[in-house]
């Protein structure tokens, strides 16, 4: 399934937005239509506004300035065979992004990781957190400034439909990249310490860990084959420890330029709480992150 429409959300907080570069690269690669989006907050910052101020006129000026900045960021596209639209609307960023994604029938959302700017965002999450919680389309969270095509993709997998969706999304986004699967086995440290105190030799504990890894390999391979995703020549890496920390450590070793993972989204609870692994990856990964529900 091809990527036909990409919606890229720009914060316009700096003079160089990596989201713009990555979105342009993907639009070229997939010959996709690209829609740049920026949201202008309903109420300008700074407390009480002068009574004589025409807020609608102010918003109109801010929107025009935003369009000009986006054009500067994206450079001169006149010589390229790209279809690029710029949309600037007033409202809460995550709501504006969602409305435009639905209106344009987007196949992919590209966004930056964002930072919590106030107490409300620290509690409920940044714009990126909220978009990841609610969107049904794959979301690419751009964490690096490198805009070359992805060459090495790693997909975090378990035995769920969400991880199979992540494999499909990664293959769709970067069809020419080398793909690798990674699975984290979490064995509580207290359990292994209890085994040692009970007199279990370290060799037996190591054998137990290898047996769990072998079983995980078999289950993941069977799960992928059952859903027509055999990936016969794909490497499956098994790591031990806390999943979120293990995945972040892996991304920081420079072995991959894109990490894909699935969230167990699509229900009311997932819209309130972003999974701990996904949240940790959004804010700490050493590469770009592709999230699919």
C-alpha cells in the first residue's frame, strides 16, 4: 500500500525544523502530496489584551507570518514536481492536526517530539504525545536532523497485532531499508536474585534465559508467518531487561536510523494513557520513531 498524502506538523519554534526536511524527503521518495500544518493558539500569550485590539486581525497577521516562515523553511519548490500545500489554522495544535489529517485523508503524520511547555502539558503530554495517543494513522516522530532516506530500520516486536502493524508500517515507509526486528524479554531482577538465593547455579539461570529467548523467537516467527509477514532473511535480535530502557540504549548505539513500534491504541484507555515504552521512546530515542496503532 503506497503513501499518497503526508501531513507534516511544524512548530515554527526555530529557524531550522527537521520535520520539514524529513517530510520533503519522504514526499519525494513516495511521490506523495505533502501538507504542511501549523496551529495558531486561540488566545495570544501575555495576559490581558488591549480592549481596542482586533483579535481576528491579529490572527490573520500571525497566520500570514506563519505561511511565510513555512515557505522559507521548505525552500524554493517551484522546480520540483511536488504537490505541497500549506495550512495554518487557529486552535489547539493536536486538534488542528487531527482535523486536517482526517480532512486530507492522510496516510502518514510527521511531527517533532515536542516539549511540555506548561503544567497542563506535563500532566497530559505534549502535542506529539496527544497525537500519538489518538491518531489511527502511522506517526513519524522526527528526532534527528538527518534527512537522508532511511537505510536501517528496526521494529520492536512482541506477539501482538500492534507489533505486526508496526512491521507493515516500517516496510511501507522505508521499503529500501534493511529491516531488523528486536524483542525485549523482561525478567524481573528480584526473580533472578531469588533463584540465586535458592541455590540455582548461574549456568542454570543462563540456560533459563536462553530457553525464553528461543521460545520468543519461535512465537514471533509463527505470528508473522501467520499474517503473511515471513521476513525470512530478517534478523531478530533478543535483548534482556526493561523494554523501554533496552530499546533506547539500542537506538543510541548508532545501529539504526528508524525505530518502529506499535501501541495498543484504538480504545478510550489508550487515548488517556500513552504506553510507557512509547512515551519513553518519543522523548529519549537516539533516532526517529515510527509509531502505529
